[in-house]
C-alpha cells in the first residue's frame, strides 16, 4: 500500500494508477494540502473546485513540472507568523518536489517497460512464420551475419532502376489482353490462332495469373473494337507478337533469377568456406544427407535376417543402354565423373552417388580418404579411371556385370541433396564378349532396386530413337504400375525435334499418352551435343539456348517447368525428401523390432558370453597368438639344444652308420678306415649336413610353436579360434625363410668340429663310448627285427601263439641257417659273398629240397653279416673303455685300436656345436623373424574380410554380427530422424 504521511507533500493528481502492477492507488482530494488543491484546480483546467478532473497521473505530473518554484507573498499584517508560514512553505515545496521525482522515475520505468514489451509482442505476432524456410539459409549463416560486410552486399544487389527496366510494359500487355479477350468472346475460329491462344493460356497458368474468361459481349461489338484498334495488322500477327513479347519477358526474368542465383551461390560458397576454416571454433556436424547415406552404406552390407528388408528411399536411375542416364546424373552432379564409351557398356555395377552442398566441388569414395577436385581436369580423369577400375574389379571371372555397389559422394555449391543409384543399362540382346546371363542379371539387379516400395524410379528414355524400341518402360510399368514413384525423363530432345516429322509425338510422350506406363512427372532435357569433351557449363548453355529457340515451348507442347536438368534436379530432390520424411520412421521401427528378436536369441543361447562380432573376436585371437609367439622367447637354452641335438642325430644317424661308419669299418684296416672317414665326412659337410641342420632347426621351431598353441588351447580357450590359429601358423611357416648366410657360417663350424680328433680327457672318451654303444645297440635291434620279419616266427611263437611261416619265410629261414654256418667257419669274413660261395650255398639248399634265388641269398647275407659285424663292434667297444691310455700315449703298434670311438666322438662333438649354433640363431634371429611374420599374417588377415569370414564362423559369430549391424543402423536412423525433425 502506498502511504502518504505528509500533508505538505504536493501531489497534483487525484488518482495514481500503476499500469504495470495492475493496482490503483487513490488519494482523496480533500486530504491534500489547500495549496496543493489550488494548484491542482488551476493546472488541470477545472474552474470548479468541487468537481475533480478525470485525467491520468502522467498529465498532472507534466503540469507540476511547469509549476513555478517562487513562493507566494505573505499577506499583510501577518508579521512573524508570515515568515513562519513562508519557511514552512519552502520545506513542504522541497519535500513535494523530491517525492514527485521519485514517483516520476518509478512510473516512467514501469510504464515504459510494459509499453515497449507490448509493442514488441504486437509486431512479433504480425510477422509471418519463417520456420519452414530454415533450410534455405543454414543456422551458421545467421552466426556469420555480423562478419559479413553488409555494405558490399548492398552494393552487389541491383539498383531499382535496373529492376524497373526488366519489368514489362503493362499498358501494352493490357491492350493485347483486351484484344485477345475480344477475340475469345467473339467465338471466331482462327485455326492456328486458337492454337497460339491455348499456348498463351498455358504460359499464363505457369506464371500464376488467373486464366482469361470469355465474356458474353456480342460479336458485333467485338469486331467493332477489333477494327478500331488493329486496322493495319492481321489477327494472327497480333497473337504472334503477343507470344513473343511474353517469351521475352519470361527470358528477362529468367536471366535476372540466374544472375541472382549465381551471386547467392558465390555468397554461400564464401560462407561455407569460412565455416569450414573453423571461424566459430565449433564442432562441424555431419549434414543430413551424409547421415542418410551412411545408413544406406551399412544396409548395403547387411545380410538381412528376420525378414528385415531395406525399404529406405533412394533415387534409382534406370534406362536402356546408351539412353543418356549417366549424362543426366552428371548434369545433376554438375561434373563429368563417369567413364564414357561409344556404344559399349560402361556401367558394369551399381554406383551410389550421394549429392550434397559444400564449399568446394569435390568427390570422394566411401572407403578412401582421397578427395578429387572436380574443378581440375586431371582429377576428373583420375576419378573416371578409378571408377572404371573398381567396376572391373567387382566383376567376377566369366561375368559382365556385378551387383556390388560402388559408393561415391559428391559435394559442391548449389547441388541438390539426394542419393542416386546409377544401374547398368538394360539391354535387349547379348553381344559377343558378354556372359550369356548378362541380360537376366541386369534385369534382376534393376528389379531388386525398383521393388523397394519407397524407391523413386528415374526412368530415362532416349528421345532420338523410336519409342517402340524401349525396354525399360515395360520394366518400370511392372514395378510401379500406378506411377506413384516414377519420374519420366526424355533425353536428346534436340535430336528428337530435328529427326521427328511430327513434333506432336514429343508432346504425347511428355504428357504420358504414348507409353502405357504412368509417372508423377514428365521432363525433357538435353545433355549435350554428343561429344565426350563437352564441359558441364557448355552443356547447360546449349540446353538453355535450345529450349529458348525451340518450337516445343513456343507452340505450347512443353511447359517451362518440364524442361532443363535444373528443373528436373529440383523436382527429384523434392520428391526424394518427401518420400524420406514419410517412410524413415516406419523403417526405424522395423529395425527396432529386429534388434529385439536378435537380443532375445542371444540371451537364450549364449547368456554368459559377451556379444563379440567377427572383428572383435579376431582381435582377441590375435592377442592370444601373439602371446604364444612371445612365449617362444622364454624357452631355456638347454631345452633348445637338447631338442636340436636329438632331432639332428635322428635325421643324420642313418647316413652316418650306413654311408660312413660301416663302409669304413668293414675295410679291416686302420689307415684305410681313417682315410675313408675323412673323405666321407668332408663330402657330407660340404653338401648335405648344413641343409639337414637348418631343416632340423626350422622343424624344431615349428614344433615348439605348435606346442605352445596346443597348451593355450587347453587353458579354457575358445575353440572358435582353432581354424584361424591353424591358418596363421601355416601361413607364417610358409612365409618364413631361414637366413642363407647362416648356412655358410654353419658349414665352416661343422667342418672344423669334424676335423678335430683330439679327445682331451677321460669323461669325453667315456661319453663317446656310451654314444657309440647306444647307437650300435639301436642298429643291432633294428637289424634283428628285420631278420625276424624275414624268417618268420620261431618255434616258441609257433607253438604258443599258433603262428605259421609262409613259404617265402621258410626259404629265407633255411638260407639263414646255411649262411650262419658259413659265418661260424669264417669269423673274419668280408662284407660280401663271392660267386662261388653263393653257388655253394645254393647247391646245399637244393640238396635239402629248397629252391632259392641268388638275389635272396645275398639279401639274407647282408642282414646276417650286419648283425654279426655290429655284435663284434659292440664287443670291441667294451674293450675300448680301457683304451683311452693307449690313445693318449699315441701307441700306434698297440693291438687295441679305437678309431671308431674317435669317429663317434667327432660326430658327437659336431652335434653339440651345431645345436649350440642353431640355438643362438633361433633365439637371436629366427624367433623374432617368426614373430614378425605372424604379425604380418595377422595384419593381412585383419584387412581381408573374406578371410576372416572364412576362418571365424558359426551361428554365434553371425548372430553377434547381425546385432552389431542392426544396432548401428538403428542408431544412425535415430540420429538422422532427430536431425530431420530439427530441419523441419
């Protein structure tokens, strides 16, 4: 509440109204100071003090501002009392003035703020809603508005005088309209004149003017007006003049619009370039069309399950071969980006082109980071070459076309946003060099894209050939019989107008009366003069010039909005986005349901496992394999050397015994033995031994690698990796090559080791004897096994196991008995039987009724003598255990010669030194090289999707893959829908 405590406060109003708070404060006039009441009546214009004025507080505040501050003179005779009253008056006046100033400020602030807000709201309500046109000017343009030089922009706009020059002479047009109205009302048949008038009506309808209606005036009055106004010219000439004037006016407006569009294009380019350089330092978001294109790319790789089909819209470009569909697409993209040929098939696989607006005219493949500058001819040539290479690479052997999609994005100023798919041209006959199923393959690819109920079909028809030869129109009518999503495009209209005797045929085509197919719209375009070297700008100029001079427009056969690729691009883009907005949310719901089904199956079948897709499983297997390879470096040197020594002796023992020891020992001469051993060891070292040693080392490394992988397999390893690990191991081993320099150094080391004959101590001598005994016993055991197999079971096995000898075994047993008697008679017999000895043995056997072949006798003798020799060598080895003293003292004339022991010591020492050398090479070089090879193989497999698909298989993997794809598609669709709603 407003309280007034001082009666001396001077208020000039009766009513104080606060319009902001909606509360009215009243101070009764009777309670005011008498002087204030007098001032109130004086300045309010009210002469009657009893009648209060009805005015606002602002009026009285203004009146009080003009009140003089000089106090009135006191009446005479007042004396000191007058001075006291005068002093009281000044105090009251000062207080009133201060109080008045407070109320003035308070009322002005509150009332002025409310009035300004109310005025702003009224103006805001009067403005139209521009939210539907936000797509015309992006948000960042408003952000950059402060940085744009508005003075330069204002200077760039045309002056009002220039715009006035472009306006037609409305007085003259009005006179022509009056004349035309009189002709129509007269009902006179003028033949071709009526035809021209109908064309005029079409032009007027296109420009948005209401059609002219015939009046009911009499024929005589119409003729009278016509005779008065047009006495010097015929009616036909007037109509022609009127048509020409309207066309000229339309062309003037068209040129003006083109100039403004060009300036707007340059301005948008500058704005986009500034935004691209990061002036606002904000995160650049993907455009709407890029988000949509990413969804289509994912869907192209998605193997649909659960009946989840791709019904997202895209513009499918179909047409007969060489009908000009690729040229139409290039005109829309504003660049010659596709390979060209004369009459041959160039489009061999579907090409998905994502068109969007950007500051620079560039192109880029989905799986490549290179940008092709479409303003440079060398980049255009490189792009065409790359597309051709990708097409040929996608076509499998024995085929002509491929269903694999090539994804390409094109950005540039003024390009309409949409996604188009250029399909191979439909053919009627398979020619030489094509696969026999080429025609059916093209039909199946085209149907697969067109059967999408939300796909926009851009049907391209060659206007320069007879319409009856078209194949694609029948195919399109089958896929879209109602024509609800088909746009028909007639190409090469310039050739059609020149070659056709009746231009009315073109009118029938663009009106949909010639073909049985139906379409949303019909367009006529010109895509150049047929030369592959024409630029896009020259083609545009030629197209505009043709339609400006063409009789098709002048005679009304074609409407202005039905011609030029520019109008076609706008219409296709509008239709595309309309279809997207109508269908994208429904598709998002379909994928949401598919995701629920997949997640339910995973929870039921694999409740304790993570949802790892193929790439994640490969990374897991890769880490396990690398851990197994690293484990090779943890193998101890003793383990390596023991394995290498054992495997090397197993590999070379047969050669040492059969080719070196036995031939030298059977000479029965010490000097011959040493010479033979040295020669054979030298030959063996130079040719075979290093190769055998490296083979043994490589096999040992493989076995250890396989052993570690098998150990990991037993540690709760996922068996889904078995196939992959086996392939990695085989490929790594296949790529691994041992260092060739190692062979030369190893040869020298082995040669030096075998040349050394000096046994320095008794433990080495005993080790050599033990090595010799083990080797000879092993060979003796093998020889006795061979002899048992030759002669069959003995008498104990025959009686206990009920086994019998074969006839051949019986003959060999008799031969063995005869040869053993010979060895008992000649204990020092040589390794070979003489011919007379063979004859003697044979005759002795024949005397007992056994027919035997001489070859069988020699074979049996070889095994018997081998056993006999090994038994003697073992007994000699036992004698040599005490021969180290004679060897150390170099007693040459001693009866105990142990040259065979020295040979085995040389072999044993060579094995130890070779194993040590190979172990060093393994641990220092080859294990690291194997690890490197494994990494390279894993990297190669990681980049080869077909390889991973082949090696990592199973329902679990496929289910995880489908889950990942569906989730990714759903997320992309939701992001796209959100961006789409924001753009609305």
